[in-house]
């Protein structure tokens, strides 16, 4: 691969306005392989053979309940997390995108690790467009364009659940959002390992309505409501140290996207979340992620995708990045910090990335500022000095988040991916005749006949 590794693959995610942009240094289908990543004390084990006696796995590679073991020569080299996305360039919402994403996720099992019970995992998840076809009945007749939905991890104790819900509703009301109602997310606890089950939060969805706002304006209100709720929950937990309200966590709160994730292995995710196998779960894009935890203990909230991105790699400058952001937190009187040493590097990066996106910067613009490419001495930019000038400008404002990184992202309007400046987490992509674009951290996880591939 070339020395300048920051390549963006972007597909617009808004129905009716799909676009496809690939810059002059495309993600390659023959990129270099990164070095073997040293595993922590918890070692990755062989893929899940079966969930329980009543659910024999399918023999189909990558199928639900049976992650594809892969060729030993390939899967024995573990480069950390597995990540990718799929999108329909024509904006068509189908269940096929969900199915393909889950299958690809199942083929990424060798990228993760599991606990001593052989079923619990470092984490797996999927981010998609909100499947309103499945959820509209819970809007009480309110128009979809004025509504948003939150995927929320609540504490286990009933009293703390009620406190957390009250905090969420009151914070939303401060920003003009009216609660429509709560929905208990259909799950199958029998599919979980003992470790994941013991730590499992109460998982519910909250539906909110704003009588006037739609689009970006509504997203901004939902963002501030979520940030406010997390700050209020933290303050409550400080005043009531015996409570578990600190475990209140909002996976996503948006009118455009939603995150289903957990402390599970890849193939367990669709067994646990029944929504994902419902044929009414329609989307025109999906991001999937299988986590390999290197710096933090596995937790339900630390599973990915995060709220806007999925990350394969490590941010080696994370301590400095957090310190700079904490200084800005004080300067800007933030009640809830964007970054924290208690969170993973991916979670911290997501927090800053989301803040930039919600400040009216595009995803590509925000990622360029946070994870800049190796632009100095780049011959391709001799005739484009404005690009180098942009990087120089942001270098004075934002400490680069540096380290091996393949970052997949979406704000519900665009879905795309970017590499770190050294290309230490290479990626592959494909485009089909039917208009499906797919990016993945390794080839083969999206099964498409060669005759259908155009790029």
C-alpha cells in the first residue's frame, strides 16, 4: 500500500440521495497484512461450536449460531477486532442487508476472544438505520420524521431502573422532547454465557417526539438530551454511592441510527436480540463489529459499534488525547466529560468524533481532523496545497489520535471507513452490479459471486 494510507470510502445513507465517493487512494483488495498482535492473558479460542443442546448450529459457514471457522492459515493470525459495513447505494431498505451483516459478523469470530464459559465474548454488535417498519407501532401515531429512539442499558436493580428512566425522561423534556413510551427489547437470556448473563443490564428502548424538529435539528436535540442524561446519572451516582445508577448507559439515541450490541460472541448476537432476525427489521446500511479487548476488561457498554463508529486497532496516544480533552472539558464547563480514563480508546475516540459531527462537521471532515493522513512530503498534494493546509490548521487545534486504526463510521446520512496514516489495519471493499457496497477488515466475509463484482 502507499505511504499515504488515509483513504475514505463513503456511501450516503439517506434514502433518495445515495452517493458513492472513493478518493484517489482507494482501499485496496490486496493490501499489506499487519503484524500479529500480541494477545493478552485471555486468549482467543476456537469459534463457538453450539449454544445449547436445543440449538444445533447451522452447517452453513457464518450462519447464525455457527461462526465460520475459516482457513487455519488465515484465522490463526489475529489482528484484533473485526469490522465492516454494507450499504445499498440506491437507498433500498431490505432485511437482506441485516442478514448479510450478521453473516459477515459471524465470519469475524476469529477476530475476537471469549470468556472462561466459552460463550461470553469481548463484545459484538451491529449498527443500522432505525428499522421504523418494525418499531412504528410504538410511536403512538406520531410521525416518524419527528421521532427518535434510544437503545438503553439500564441497571439491574428495579429501584435504580426507575431512577434512570426518570433521569432520561426529565433530561429529554429539558430539550423539548416528549416521551412516547418504553419498549422492552425482546431477548433470549438462554443464549448468553454465565459471565454475560451475570453482567447483563436491563435493555429497553425509549421513544421520543419533538413537535417541530426533524433531521439534523432533531439529531442535535437528541444528542444534547443524551449527554444531559448521562451527566445527571453521574451526579446522582456520586450523591448515592450505594446505587447502581452509574451503570445507566445509552448505546444510541437517534432518529436515524440504532445500535444492538452486547458482551457476546458474534453468532450469539442474533440469537440474543430477537429483533435482528425479524423480517420487518429493514435497513439500507449496516456496520458490524467483533471486539478483541486489549486495554480494558470486557463490559456490555464497551462492545462496539459505539454511537457513530466501530474501531479496529489501538490508539497509542490515548492518554495524551484524554488529557487534552479533559482540559477542554474544564474550559467549556462540561458536566459530562467527552473522554475518561475509565473508558476504552475506541469509546473516547467516538465521543470526540461525535461531538465534531454534532457541531455541523461531516463525518469525513471530522475523521480527517482526528486521524490525519501522512500528508507531509506527499507528491500527490503538490498541486493541492489546500489539503496540506487543512491538516496543518487542525494540527494546531487537535492532537492526532494516532495508532493502528481501521475506523468505520456513520451518522445516519453517510457510512464510510478510514485508515490510519500507516495503514496498519488494512481493509478491503467491493461494489456489486446491484448497487451494494461492502467494506470489511478482511476479504471473504461478504459472499458475492465474482460475476456480480464490478470493483
